[in-house]
C-alpha cells in the first residue's frame, strides 16, 4: 500500500510514522534527565517502559544495553550536556518503533527559589482508567490543560479525580507537608507512578520521615504547610501558589529532601573510558576520558594531546569502560607499558 506523507507518496517500508501510533496514540514515552552528559535513572525509566510495553502489547526491537547505547549516542551526536532525552515506543503497521530524541530543556535557580504556581483544573481524572498508570502518547488533555494554565499566568494545572481527591499535575506528581509529615496521593487515585516520586518516598524512608500515601481532599491539601511537585526534569519543585493561596517554599523538611535528592543525583556514576587511537602515521596513542567521542574529536582538531597534533586524522580503535577515574587511569598505565604487538592483540580482542 502507498500513502501520502507530507508532499511525498511513500511505500509500506517508508511509513515509519503511519499506523496505530499516529492514528490512535498507541504508544509510550519516557522522559529522563541528562546531567553533565549522563542519563539519570536510565534503568528505572527503561524498566517502566518495558513493563508498560508488555501490558500494552508493544515490542522493543533491542535489549537494555543496545537501547542505552543508542540513547548515549544521541546525546553525543547532539552535544547535549544538560537537558532531556525522550524515548518514544509506538505501534507501527508491521512492527513497533523506538524513537529517541533530545532537547536542552532546563529550569533556572530563580524558578526553584520562587516556586511554581498551580491553578485548579476543571477536568477530572478517571481513577478507574488503566491507561493512567502508564505513560502513554494519549497526552493531549494534559497538554491542553497546561497550555490553558500558562495562558492564565500559572506554571501548571492541578488535577483532581472524579470523587474529588487530589491527583497530580499535568506533568508531575504532587506531595504536601503537614506537621512535619509527608503526604502524596496513592496510585489508586489515578496517578502515574513517577520515577522521582518513588525516589522521594525512598529518601523519606531513609531519613525517617513519616510518609503517607492516600486519598486527600482539596481542603487537606490547602491546609498543608508546604507543597512540592516532582518529575524527572524538575526533580523537586516547591509550589508557591495553588489558585490564590500561598505556601512556604522554604519549609525545613522540603529543604532537607531537596538536599538529599541533589546528593542522590551526584551519586549517579559517571563512566570513564580508557582508549587507544590509531594515528595517521599508524602509531598508537593511549589516554582516558569521561567523554569518548568529544575527546576523539578534540584530538582530530589538534586540541587533544601534544602527541596527536600533526598526526591526524586519528581513529578510535579500542576502548574499555570503567566505573571510576582511578580504574581508567590504571588501565591506561598498563597499556602504555605494552609493546606495539601487545597493543595490536588488545585491539583485535576488542573489535
């Protein structure tokens, strides 16, 4: 079969965008933070995508390692240091497709200091819908409500479910603090089980903060001492206003949780690489780095090392991944002591 896509007639094998994914929003997505060139909580996002895919009869064409490598390649190719990565898995005509995109979205220090403002949406979340437990492409209602909130001068809109209990915002889970206790709507209120929501619950448990997941009325929320929202890009964002009511953005418990979450992000391990480059004169150069592709590019631009200047172009012929700088540097020292033949053998083992 042939179809028009834009101004072109395309055949079946070219119709990557055509199918149930486009027609009915049959698909899933995951958005995750890129911080210092690293994916934050990739495994948690991948696991959630895979679990939802199994329930919704979507198929990933690659395993964990391959998908992560594609994501990291997208970050390198687009030269993203801080921003967001989105994986979109959608139903196609003959097979399902995984689309990986990046952008440079971020939030300013001023926004965290001032806090977000929320309006109350008149749209009610259907807590009985199974779709709400998954991050599906059927997101138009959320987008329209967020746009409406922005047009009225608010940062986001707060949803309640059909019985009137607090649910979530268009883009985030919500928490509130009362008498130094932490409260958040239960999953059964019709909210998405957010990755950062789970991290906050874990942190609160470790900090011995009393945590409650339940069904909360608008009045209970409005009588709280402090409110914040969470998602993978925001982290923990204080809420200054809901409707016309103001809340403290400097509550001690919120500050403690924010600091604990920042420390958690810093624990996210940064990969280190030991590498060998083959120079244009067929000699080898060995080094270590935290960004393999950027470092190779630097060598080819004459900015990498004194040895490789004038010996370009260079070609990456070997690399090994380590969890720490010390391990990568140790391997670098070992390789530098090798003979040329030993280095050749190592390269052949790798490739």
